[in-house]
C-alpha cells in the first residue's frame, strides 16, 4: 500500500509545533502490517526539518515532495476524546502530475486528505486510470478549505465518491455526511463498496454489500490524547486489506495496533507528550 497525503504542522494544546498528518503516523501502521508500503507526502522545504525524525525512523519508507506551503493546524483538547481545531495554513492540492511524481507502485493507494481540496476528483480519476484501488479518509469530505476555526459541512463534490473502494469516517464525520445517524441505507446511498465508521474506544462499524458488522475496540486506553489514532487505524486497516485480510480481521488488527500505541503514550510524562 502507498499512502499519499500532505504533511501537517500540529500545535497541540499550545505546545511547540510537532509533526502531523497521516504521513507522521502511517509508518508505524505499515511496519506493523508487515507488507510492502511507502508514504509520499508534500510540504514546504523550509519545514522539512520538523519531519527529520520520520525519515530517520522509517528511512526509504517515507518520501517528502516539495510544495509551496505546509498544512498547519491548532488542536486544543478539552479531554482525551474532544478537541477544538483551527486551520493555520492550507496545504497543497495534489494534481495528476503530483501523482505521477509520487509514482505509487502498489495496487492499493490510501489517500489521507487534511482538507476537502487536497485530492480533487480528477486526481482520483488519474489514480484509477493507473489501475489503483483507492482508500480515502473521510475527513477530506467534510473539512472546508478555510482558515480559522475548522468548518465541517457536507458540501463535498459527489464525484469524489465514485472513485473510492474504501471510505473511512470518524463518528462525527459520518453524522455530517449522513445528515443524521449513519445507517446501512446511508452506506448504500453513498455507493462506496466498503465503508468504515469509527467510534474511538467503542470500536467501529463496517458496511459491505448492505450489511453492517460491529467490531469492538481491542481495549480501552484512557487518559491520553489521541492525535493520529485515526490515521494509524486506517493505514493499518487498508494495509491488511491489501494483504488479503477480510474486513473484520483487518479492523481487529488495526484496533490492536492503535491500543498498543496509545498505551505507550500513557507512560510518557505529560510535559513530553506531543
């Protein structure tokens, strides 16, 4: 599996800038899945030093392409499950030419948009034309490309969905997309063959062929901020699906990875957490 997405500069609870975006968390998932994978991300060259640790840790697994600007977000947590977000900078838009520059060599490509404009429908169509299967993080459907407090709405282009094989939605995103409770009927209406709706420590629902399967979380990890948990879950899920696991097993393995990684954060001193 190849992960494509923008780097992000995260400012969490007023702490110094830290690496963000799916590229900053997917490496752990790809290593845990044990398959062939690569992460290609875009960010401004002046910010690349913030992400040196990623390349040191994951080596050739991570490739960073230059862009004019790096996405940036402010995240303020009320507690471990609720946060307020603001958009500090809007990152690059991936074009078909950028896809060619990334040149994914795997059948499966996971797109990790941070805002709605990151991957236009024409770019998704170019990936399909190359023969790829596409997984897509649904935050790219609901997050508007505007600076200031994060705006989430359901005004996404419908043609984005026509190119997807897997769509992952967090609970709050699913409510926005469905304009209410997300049901099997909603999944059928969207037309994506495989849809995951995640509920944090409560597990996830998988919708395939009109059926809903609930997969519980591996175990609950409390008292820790969860930035990147969704990225790790989705990347691990798609990697295992690409390797041949069925949806339930892929979700179980992804849930176990996230629980283990969040457990590690519990043992980090609060002043050191990012």
